[in-house]
């Protein structure tokens, strides 16, 4: 049907991916690769090459079609498209979500896409259902009267811990949670339940106390100076890497100290959370030692911000894979525990970038958006609760630098997004886990003023 309307099938572009326009810029492109069977290979990360090629070719209209409720096949597509739409405001960049009841079969899908081509508006994601055409929007959802108990900005969260079934013998496994804002959330969970926390992360386990030579360097700049003067490193890049390792080790130590100070018990294991076998081994050892794992928190991820036009496929795969592969590994590992001993809940730390899109964060937005699909699939298989929390940006505190650089903070301010106070954010997570709707698969948590 699309062919009959004058559409041309794209030939592979340079490098074997993407459309090649004959005679100049593309009028538009329709990407169908995210459609198909739920058990088929996922569209991302490889599909980024097709989207990037179309946008680089100057497509004034780009439509990426996916089916509604099709599991991991199209996981992350919405986040990718939302970011692309922000980077190309003069083009129509849209993900079209097709409900089988509204667009049955290939003919129905083609008809729906043709109607989308004729539609105006700037919605980056639209859903076509039997009831009509809709654009997803954020809707405030109060927790209700029970949320007034327990945790607050200065509360200990005992009521929330009780509601979650967490006590002193409970065990939480946290992937990627020994640094940054996640460490603050972990400390709050530990304070509420006085429980055991097992932290998994890629930072090497410190061999002992920090070298006195570097211990006096309070920040990265001072640390770089100290390390450079030792003469041990061959280049500024080597100095920067060494400084990063020292600072990461400090963050791990601080996270462990915070849990212990809150009355909990903590241990850190150096594990590449993308390595499914290594994660499974760690989970099995933790379960064998304690006889239980009550909850898991996934917070692994990296950022390599760059506009789509300049983003290499390798960088996209690295950012996307660090988050999605590690989430898949953790969820698969705890699923292999005996049925009655699997965690009661899994929390996946996402980002508001997945929901609103962000210039320069197409990979990060796609990866965080994909977490919802991974969590929902795990919940369907196990019958346990899975919740993806899409965090707004956090403000800096004395123990961490927040989640955004000053330029991005100003960008958020222009869009009316305020920075989350660390105390309030950690308490909000605890309240959400305790009093939120167990059937809800994803929420957005932002500063209370927004």
C-alpha cells in the first residue's frame, strides 16, 4: 500500500545501514524494522544506525512504527524518537504505536501510517487505538493518604519498610548503586529497615586505605595535580583515568560507610554488571550465604552525550548496552532462584530523558525507556513487582555532584524542570515503593514544585 502511494524502498546506505536518497535529501522515511514478532531480535541498538542515516540524509519527516504491547522487540524506541525530535525541531520525527485492534494486519498498519503522514502536530509519540489517536502525557498521580505516614524529608521510613516486608534480616542487591544519587537512596533504604545491602559495581574493590599521597587531594583538579607530579603516568589521559579510579573508590567507601552509619550492613563486590555469568554467580553466592534476597535495585549506566549527527554507533551501543544488558543480567539472575525465594520487588532507575527526550542523549533516553519493557517482562514471568523510576535531575549535595552539569541544569530550568533535593528524592522513592500501586510499571519522580 505504501508503494502504491509512491514510496520507495530504501537501499542500504554506506556501511550497510540506513536509507540512501536518490537525487538529494529525503522527503521522508518510514522505518518498519521495529514491527514484527515479540520474540524477534530487538530493534535497538542496531536500529539507531537506520534512524541516524535518515536524519543525516535530511529527512523532513521520519516515522518509526512499532506495535503496542510487543515486549522487548521495540524496547527503547519511544525514548530514542523523543530525543531525535528535540534535536530536529524543524522536522516531523514521530514514533507511531499501532494497536492491533486499530490497525490489523499489514494493510491496517500501512493505512494508519499514511494517515500519520497527513497529520500535523509535533507529538513525538502517538498511539493509535480502536478508541482513537492519542499522545501520551504526564499525569500527576498522588499516592493517597497512607503516604502521609513514615518517611518524609527527615523521616526514617519505618512504616514504609514494614509495608515492604523489610526487616533487619532482609537482603537487598543493588547493581550500580555504590556511587552518586543511588548511594543516597540505598542509605535511606538501609536506614528504614536496618537491613543488609549487597552492592555490585564495576569499580575495583579498594585494596586498602587510600594512599596518603592522594588522600589530601580534596577534588578532581587537586588529584590530577598530585598524580601528574608523581611521573607514573605517560599522558594526561592516563592521569585522568587514574584520578577517576581514586574518586570512584572514595564513592564506594562513602556508600558503604553511609549504610553502616544508618544501622545496616553493607558489602561491595566488583562485578561487570553487563556480564550475565558474573552477575548470576554473585546472586547465587549472596542467596546461598543469606538464604534470601528480598529486593533488587538496578542503577547501572553511563553517559556519553553527543548529538545524533555526531554520535557513533559504537558509542550508542556502549551507553545502551551498559544499562540494558546489566538490567537483563540482574533480572535473569534472580529469576533463576527458587520460585518462592525470588525478590518481592525490582526497582529499575531510569531517567526523565526517556519520557521527555533530551538533546544529545538519544542513547541514554532509549536505554532508560527500554527498562520499562525489561521490568514489565520480568513481572509478567515471575508475578513479582517491577517498577521503573524515571528520575528528574537531582541537585548537588555535599557528598555528590548531582546528575547534571551546569549547562544541562540551565536547559532543564528553561523547560520548567526543577532539581530534586537529595533528601526529598530518596524519601520519595521509599514512599513510592511502599504506597504506590503495585500494578504500576513506571513512574516519573521530579521535584515537588514541578
